[in-house]
C-alpha cells in the first residue's frame, strides 16, 4: 500500500495525503476565531473578561482538537485504488463503507483546491458518474491528495478513444481569460444582491457587539439635513456601489486564470479560480447543446454567457452552489457565438441563426401580464387609500406612473426576444427579457414533446411547445408559438415523433379533390 498517496502501480491501495489533518486543523482554527470573538464579546457583558476568554479558548481547543483527531482517524481509515474495471473506496472505523464505481460509467473527475490546499499542493478529487441518485452514491470524493495524484486520476479515469465521427476540430485552447471581460461583472444580478448582503452584514455584526443602535444613530447623523426619500435613495446607491465592488471581487475569484480547452479523447476542460482553483471536465459525448444566457444588464452591453447542455450534470445537494455547466463567463456576443460553434464542432454557431417571429397574440399576452402586475396592486392601494388614508392614493399614483411604462417596455422586449428555428442538427429557441436565453439543442437529443395550451392560448390560437431531453434542465420551452407554427416546428425538428398525434386539417381543396 502506498502511504501518503504516493504513486504506485495500478490496483495498489493508496491513502489520502498525510497533511489532510493539518488542513482540517487550520480551517477549524479559523472557524473558532471567527465564532469566538462575538461570543467572547457577548459573555464579557455578564462576567469578567478573563473568564469569558477562558471559556472561549476552552471551547476552541475542544473544537480544534476533536475535529483534527476525527480527521486523522478518517484519513488513516480511508484507502482507494483504481483497477481496470472499477474504482474502489474503503473508509470508516465503526461503520465500514466499501464503495465501487465502474470505470465505464465515470463521466467526470473534478479537482478543487482552496488557498490553503493550494499552498500545500493538495486537491480535492470528485469522481462522478453523471447520475443523480439522491443519496450521493453516484460520486466518490477523495479529500485530500497531492495535485500530481489528482491529475493522474483525472487523466487515467477519463481516458477515452477519440470518437470516429467527430467533426472538424482541434485539440487545445478554445478560450482564455481576457481581463476586459471584468467590465460585465458590475451589471450582473449579483451586484445588488451583494449590496443588500453587505448592508445586512453590517447590521448583524453591530448587533453581535451590542452597537446596532450606535450604527443607526451614526447613519441618522450623516443624513440629518437630508429628507427621508433622498436618504433612502442615497443608501440604495451606496449599497449598489458596495455590491458592484463585491461583484468585481467575486468575478476575479471565480474566473481568474480561466481557460477552456479541448483535450485528446473528446473532453472539454474548464479551469478557473484565483484563490480556490477549480477544474471541471466534460465528455463531449454527453454534450447535447449549449445555452447562451443574457441577463438584462449584460445584454445591454452586448454580452452573453455560455452554458453547456449536457447529460449527467445534475448537481447533488452538497454541490448545489457549484456551477458545473458554465463554459464561458459573460463575454462579447461575437466571442460567445464563436466559442459555442467550436464547442459543438460546427462551422457556424447555431445560436446566431435567424429566428422565426411569433404571432402578435404573444405580444398581447405579455402586455396583459405586465400591466396586470402593475395595475392590480395599484388598485388595491387605491382602494385602501379611499377607505383609510389619502396617502395611499398618492402611493398608488406614483406606483402606476413609474412602473406602468417600464412594464410595457419589458413586455415589448420579451415579445421581440421570442423566436425559434431549426438550424442544421439543432433546435434553436429563444425567450425571456430580464434573463434572456437562447438554447441550441441537438435534435437527436430530443426524446419527446409536450404541447400545452391554456384556455386563453386556445382563444388566441397559440401554444407552448416543450422539448423533453435527458440533458440540462430536462425540458426547454418554445412559448406562445402559433398553433400550426409550433406543430410544424416539432415535426421538422424530430420527424415522425409527433406525427401519430397530429390530426390533418380538412380544407375545401382537399374535399373537392376527394370528390
């Protein structure tokens, strides 16, 4: 058996790296320090300072010592090996676990390393089959091994013969980081969320130290000569500025050192991350298309993000915050189309194909939704104002005056964004306004159709067509297409799949021919 994860022959049992407990101890020290400071501050108000510090230090020592000892036992009781037909993992002290994954089912070997792990040259290896079982039985995790050992496992377990029918493409880099892409970070949806989180964090920390009232008084003094509406506007602007700065920092952490490349054997590899390095590998034979995502702010600057539509990328609960599908951050639209074409091995990007427009009934429907979302709350406010206080009447008027034009603009933009096409071997569908998406889905990957038509849609002569697939989100909509338009699209995209459910329309010409 190779101690410490040192290289050995195939089939030999190996252990995790000996420094794994050291990493756990360092992390627990940080957790203990972060939690201990507010706890000590809270205890100091009811007992002597030395006693509060002693209690906190004792708890920290128990946490760090106990956690490190448990990790040491786990590390010593964990071993793994790779053999020609499977990967084995044995772990546990009182409850022994022995798990195996067949090598022909392995679809991903992803490597991650936080800053401390990178300093020590260690990585966490996640071996997955691309299946969602709900209990994590489709993955094996090795935490931690050396970077060289992680790379060896990735190359060995994902080695595949090149596909004989692969289209024209070259192995090597498809895209690399351009620092100018960072200009799209402040206009993403992350920025306002981070601004709100920053404001909430300030209030929460001040409450821990019993200084929340002082913080509120300090803010009130700064805006003592400003009216309440302008104070609210100023605070929103400050939070937005803080969110924009946070979005820039988050973008740098997530996408620094970004590189998308095609490796021999038909795999795509995405590497990125400044402090926490990430390496995600995707087999091209699992790829069923791509999706261009254009949030409103990013779209106004002419940019888009590229995501993979692939089988086996369903995220487990413990990985729900990990974006496994992103192939490219927000980049200029021309770059996104070029990379999409190269990823799909197509001479021209399906995502830029001309799209068929939808009937005017789809625009009417969106205008109705938008105005209802504005006018119904305004009517409620107006009714309450008539019954309770005239102030609510002014609020209803302001609400309508500000939001009604905005709602109409968004509704018209949502209609203009609708479109669909069959481009070569792909079904292309686009929809959305605040978050517009353009999906190019392989026609061979469509396994079924769902046709939905509400009462209002039936009266308007439109329907929503949903392509079912085993990849990505599992279903992709073509909303509010014309009845004949949508059914013709389905029949053209996958000939014969929907034909048994179609009823031919009898026309006067057909009746005269039969006569």
